[in-house]
């Protein structure tokens, strides 16, 4: 039996292709940007494993009859139809744990930027307003402000760790309580409504599923303080974007900082782009050289494990493992 065929759908470091090539027959998209749909559809026809972050629906999986493993180079897995993958006995792995600290760092960059009006003041200075206005616009403090964390997994906990350095009381809401951390650090579990009502900064750290699509909408935003800020580095559709725009226009909340959007890339006609009290980034939560490299390395580790009949490191749907077609 020949080597398993692996198709890598994004440009990666040559050393990663070499590692995969020691065990597998490797083909790769080496150009900039996403692998075109027609190239992907052709290359997956005889692929056993695909490494990358692509949108997988049932129709695309049907074009890959040998496929047994989708090794995502991302932590999020909402781009994969998991029901279809389970039905077709296709394992999905992600890169859980590889970007925790990097995203948590960015959350604090965003909170400081929106609270202290960093981006707005940069524009203000460049426009020459420093010479024309006696008093600069005032920001709001981060230290000692109450931080609400919606979703208390790896990244949420890492954000809470950083909040201690700013002496921020931490509230959190999740389906799982962390009583160990409550006792050790004084974090306080609250219901979702209380989290939005009591926090000065609310940061979202949930996965995107059908159950939490638009988890944060008009009702939740209506509970927030007029001086509070919303931060989202998880997935855009977790927040009802139109409700957020309306809340910002009415001055219902003080501002928002977003790394993710309902539509990506963001529509240039999106009203968020014209708002001074909003800080926007192009989905770069994991975008440091070291972290992006670590994510691809972990995806390759998962692919190599499966190709060699070993357990994957970070399975998303481990229930298919007993049914996984052997190589």
C-alpha cells in the first residue's frame, strides 16, 4: 500500500512539508492567499488528509471519497459541517491551545485602545487637532474596572490572569463553573444578564455554534452600562452586528473593539468603519509569527499522527476515531 496522500491548502514553511513528506505523499498550494475552489476540488479527489482552514460542506466532502482527516490550522472549526464529517467518518482536528496567550494579549491591546481612545487620538493628532484644541478628549481607565468574560475556556482564563495585573475584578459566565479558580483568585461566576449589567468591559470567548449564533444581541447590549465597552475576538456571528451598530449609534454603550465580523472581509459600507468609538482589526487574534507557525506545526502533528495510526493530539470529533478508515 502506498503512502497516504496529504494536500496542504495554504503556503507553509518548507520544513513542515519536509516533515509531512517523510511519512506521506505531499502536495501543496504554495501561492499567496487561499487555495482556489477549483484547485481544492481537484486536489482532494484522492487525498487522505487535508491540512488547512477551508470551508467544508457535505458537497465538498463528497468530492473526496478517500478523505479521512481534515487537519485544521485554526482553533475555530465552524467552517466545517461536523454533522457531515461525522456521517462520513472524517476526523476533524484543530489547533486548540496554540494561540491562547497571543489572543489574550490582543484582548488587552483592544481594551486599552478603545478605553483610552488610542486609535482615535492617533487620528486626532495626525489631523492637526492638537494645535487647535486646548483639552484632549478623555478616555476611561482599565485598572480597577470590572471585567466580564463570556466564555471561560483557555483564552477566557488567560484573559482573567492578565486582568489581575490591572487589579480588575473578574466576572465570568460559562456552562462550566471553575470553582477552583474562584477560590484561588476571587473570580466570580454570574449569570449572563448580570455579567452584562455589572461589567465595565465585556470580552467574548465562545466558539461559534448554531446554539450561540447572535448570543449577544439587543437584550444583552441593553443591559450594559452607558460607559461600558464590548470586545469580541471570538467569531463575528456570536454578536448581532446590527444590534451592536444600533447600540453604538444611540450611545447605549461607550464603544466596541472587534477583531471579527459577521461578514469577513468586512463590507466597506459597514457603519462600524465610520465610528470613532470603535476599534477594528482584520481577524488577527493569532497573527504573530511564532503563533501562526505553532498552529501549522500542530496541524501537521495531527496529520502525521493519523497517517501513522496514532491518536490525534487535538480532535474536534473524537467519536469518529473508532470508525476511522485505517491507512
